[in-house]
C-alpha cells in the first residue's frame, strides 16, 4: 500500500499528514506533510495519534447490557433491532421528543449532516444538540449578530504572519495548536504579541524579551479590559473614522458604551495596570492599517468565551476590532480559534438544536422548505428548535424530558459541567446508546454501545478553523465488526421505516452539497474530486466553477445593510463569584499532551507518561498559607462538589486563581466542580470561572468526589 495523505484526527488546525503502513493489523505510522496551517509541523498528539487505532481496549463488537447489568457482546442486527424497538415504544408512549441525540464537533461533515437529518427525519425529534455548544458557541453568536455570518477565521491562518500585532484573548495556542505558533512570529518580531490570560501560559511566555505584552487579568474580567482598550483607542483619537463611517451601522454606540471605561476603573476590576492597558491599546492601534501598520488581528479562545458573558466578551473584541478598522481588511481582522477537528463544519450541517444544513435557521420557513424538499419530507413534519446541550442534559429522564439519548462523538461524563447532575440525569434515562471508538466513561454507562470507525479508517471531509474543507482518507481497514456512524444512522433509520439514509460518505456528501446550496455555509460547488485534485476550497463555494472564499467581508458584511452591527455590551461578574467560603477562582483548560475528555490520549502510553494525572496549579503564596509543598494533596470545594488532587506550585498563576486541566475522568474529573450556568445568548456553560475553596488535604484521600 502507498502512503495516504490525510489530516490529524484531533484539533481544528487539521495538520496535514501522510499515513504509511507498518507491520501489524490496522497499524500506521504518521508523518507531517507541508501545508499552509502546520507548515510541516505536528504536535505530540498528532505524532502519536496512530496509537489510538490499535489500543488494546478498542471497541470492535457491539455491546448490550444484559440482565446481570454487564455489557455483553452482541451482533449488529440484534443491537440495531433492540435500539430501534426501544425507540419505537418510547416514542409511541411519550412522543417524538422523548428520544434525543447528542453529536460532536469531531465528526466528519458527512456524519454531522447525517446525524442532524437522522434526528429530524428518522426520529422527528426536536432534541438534538452537540458538544460545540461547550466550545465556540459564544463566538458564533457574537459574530452572527455583528457580521451576519459565523466562520471561525474569516481569513486564512497564514494571514497572521504579515501582521504587526496579534491580540490573543483567552487562547493558549502554544499548547492547543503548537504548529500555529509559527504564524505569530511576525507579530512577535514587531513586539506586538498581546496575550490576555490569568495564567502565564506557554503562549503568554511568548511575549517575553520585548516580543509583546502579557496582560494577566482576574479570571472573568476580560470584558472590562476590552472596554478599556476600546476606550483608550477612542479617547486617544486612534480610531479608524473612515471605516467607522462607511462600514459600521452605529459608531456612536461604540463611543457611548465604552465612555465610562477609563483604564484606572478597569485596573480596579481586572488587576491589569492602567499603564499596561494604555500601552497595549497603542501597540494594537499602531499595527492597524489606518496608522500605516502592517495589520492587526484580534483572536479569541475558550478563555474569553466559556463564560456566562462569553457572547458579550467576544462582542467587545469585535467592537475593538471595528474601532480600529480591522474586519474585512486583508491582513487584519477578528477571528475565533475554533477547537475541535471539525468544530467548524460540525456547526454548519444541522447538529445544533436551532440549525438546518448550510448554516440555516430551523425557524426560517424558506430554510425549512428547501431542506424538506432535499430530504423528501413535508416542511411541516420537520421539528422546531430543541434544547441546548446543558438544558437537554438537565431535562433527561425528567417527567417531560427525553427518556432515551444517543451519543455520537462526545464523552459527556468527563466534559460536561457539573458532573454530579450529568451523572444523575444520564442514570435516569430508560435508554442510553453510545457510539464510540473506545470504552469512554460515557460508553461504560450505556445500555448499548456501537463500535465505530475512526479517522484513518474512513473517508470524508472536515472543515478546519479557516473554513477550508479538507479530505480525510482511509489508510487501514477497521478492526473487528467496526462500522461507521453513518451505518448506525442508516441501520436505525431503516428499522424505523425510513429507508432514505446512505452509509456511503461520498453519497452523503453529494446530498450535503444540495442541502447547503444557497445557505450561508454553501458547499454546493465543492466536490471530493476538486479536493482530491488539491484545490484549496474555503466556503462559501456556490458553484463548481467558483474558486472558494478564503477571505470573507471584502465587499461588505453579511448583514441586511452590509454594515457591521454594533451591539453595546457592559461588564458583569461571573455567575458563581467569590465569597468568604470560596475566596479563589477555579479556572479550567488544556494541557499540550491530552485531548479533551482524554478518551483518546489517556490511552497513548507516551502521553500518559508525560502527564499521568490531574493536578491543581496554585500560587506559592497560597501554598505557603496552606502550609503545603509541591505535589502535596489539596482539596478543592465548590458549590457543586469537591475533589482531592496534588498541588503543582507555580508563580505562573495569579494568587487568586487555581488552574486544573479537564482531561481526566472518574474521581479526577474537574467538571465535578464547574458551574453549569449558561450564557443567555449562546447557552454556553461557564467552564472557565467559578468560586473555589482550597484546603490542605489528607494523604491517601486522593480524588474522592463528595
Ligand atoms: N492540547 C490540546 N489542544 C487542543 C484541545 C485539547 O483538548 N488539548 N482541544 C481543542 C479544542 S476543542 C479547543 S476548544 C481548543 C481550545 O484552545 P484554548 O482556548 O487555547 O484552550 P484552553 O486551555 O481551554 O483555554 C485557553 C486559556 O484560557 C485561559 N483562561 C481561563 N480563564 C480565563 C479568563 O477568564 N480570561 C482569559 N483571558 N483567559 C482565561 C486559560 O488559563 C488557558 O490558558 O483547543 C483545541 N486544541
Ligand atoms: N472544565 C472544562 N470542560 C470542558 C472544556 C473546558 O475548557 N473546561 N472545554 C469544552 C470543549 S471546548 C469541548 S470541545 C468539549 C469536548 O469534550 P467531549 O465532547 O467529551 O470531546 P472528546 O473528548 O473529544 O470526545 C469525543 C468522543 O468521541 C469519540 N470519537 C472520536 N471519533 C469519533 C467518531 O468518528 N464517531 C464517534 N461516534 N465517536 C468518536 C472519542 O473516542 C471520544 O470518546 O469539552 C468541553 N468541556
Ligand atoms: S496541532 Fe492539532 S491538528 Fe496539529 S498535530 Fe496537534 S492535535 Fe493534530
Ligand atoms: Mo472545544
């Protein structure tokens, strides 16, 4: 077999790779491939991704829970028959919405599309949502309301390289997309890398040696900081007034909404010195085209977004970008750094509770009739908007809530907020079905487990953080009886009396093209043949002769009047704020070595050896107060729960902040402690900040959630 060109299974950078067959069934070796985003680089997760193909506990046969309560091997026919008959009887007794589906941003475009169609056409349930709600939904909400469209980066990532300044708000790019750091070199060289993070993260460290500025605010105060940055730009007459006059609907609102945010006031709230705020605003402004700079970008990560005010914080970033005249200019702009492998495509094809394929709204009559026609159903038969992820989880097993849940591509029992509640709701279900590649924490709780293909065993497409559509290709045969998620949807649909589902990804993509035609995320001009020929296709691609759209907004924004829409925003505190009992902020996030819930990377020996267990980063001053040394156990207690874990003492966190990575399961899962309070617009939970009490703990008491 020859080398197969494909992309890494993990994050949205979608580094290009080639897979080479090696000895052993299902085994491959990975090598990086030259590509504009990763420039021949791979991170440690990418290098070791092939290990996950052949893990000893790989799921290879369908499992069903037997009378003794154990998961037992069964045939595909029996498993599909069983699930279909349970769905039928639950829906007959309790209505269509009694069955829910939960998807994932790691699924290919074809799978994400089929999942949404399966929910709306085969199950006819409104209850479908996905883990993207945990990820970038606040940025999506903010960009939709400002620009009328949401594509993570509305420009190619490589554009960053030419800029004099890049402001990263709550992104730890150096650990979460290491090869992307190459694109920050231009800004670093110009002294213009600005990093906002309550920790001195690896990315914040890139600002050392006069390469930029690290602004280290109190967690949850980015909004105040951004209002002050905008205030300085306006007050020091650094705004791009021509741009504001021509391309923004209401510039006065920008001025009024930031007028009272002078830097000294923001300093009191954020802890960032007023002088630093002024300096950062001037560096950013000097890089803007209006002042003859080479360009400036403002980018957000989860640190800005995973808050109950995440949508407003991103809006404040957009407003700052507007004041400086950045959006829609080549070499400048605002963007959200999408997270999951197909975090971008996953949000376009109808997994989301309120969406239909092509990034259409399920509440829009024209959208409904277009999609209904592609699906061969009547528009009235399509359900309306369903519940968002956390609201869906909270409704499971309640009197009028869903009684069955099908999960494809998420490990909720590690990654959803407030796990005690998640566990209770999942346990209250009458039927839990999980499709996965490994026995994840969530799969182990299921009544039925479907073993599915993973990246190197399947064909399909993914859409990267730049909105570029990429081909995923099969290099090895799947082990055992493994089938694609597409086969699960097709097999169940057929048993539910709906025979219109294909398990062939190429066929599904052809249907997706038709469904997306005319929508915001228009894929109708994209073919696998064009992708296979090496064309770089960024959506929208409205016809086969169309070259794609690497840069959006050149001729105007996607709003009715073509102007960016200003939404005035103001600061507010985190939902679960500090108290006498809980005087520090708990902040959660990522490590270089692990991916998400860790279902995959905790099975890779090299990565486990590097980061074997959960820990809490605490400041030396806090450690001294508690009288504990490095590696000693501490107990973290929040309003949701408590856990014991080793302390990692480091001056890199603020003294008022404790950082814990969320990649670990069971008693090591920090989501036992996190708050499931939601952003009112995006319905995204506040993973990034809540009040915590820290005490010295007993030895041997490690990791007991109370
Ligand atoms: N190694 C690795 N890489 C990944 C992933 C992974 O799991 N592991 N997951 C992928 C996915 S799905 C995503 S979404 C991306 C996420 O990528 P990032 O957004 O870079 O990741 P996080 O570590 O969640 O958060 C970034 C930073 O936000 C900071 N932060 C916390 N609270 C605040 C706050 O209130 N304000 C500010 N300004 N910063 C704050 C944290 O200290 C952290 O350093 O990574 C992708 N890449
Ligand atoms: N405390 C805290 N919690 C967080 C975050 C945080 O920053 N802090 N970040 C949030 C964010 S941004 C995200 S994106 C979520 C992610 O959290 P999850 O939704 O749990 O994501 P993964 O761990 O990637 O889970 C994907 C699962 O799908 C399986 N899988 C892989 N490929 C396929 C496939 O093709 N089909 C199927 N059926 N299964 C597959 C994997 O083995 C794994 O079990 O976590 C969120 N949770
Ligand atoms: S940066 Fe992301 S896509 Fe690239 S190798 Fe690492 S995990 Fe894979
Ligand atoms: Mo994410």
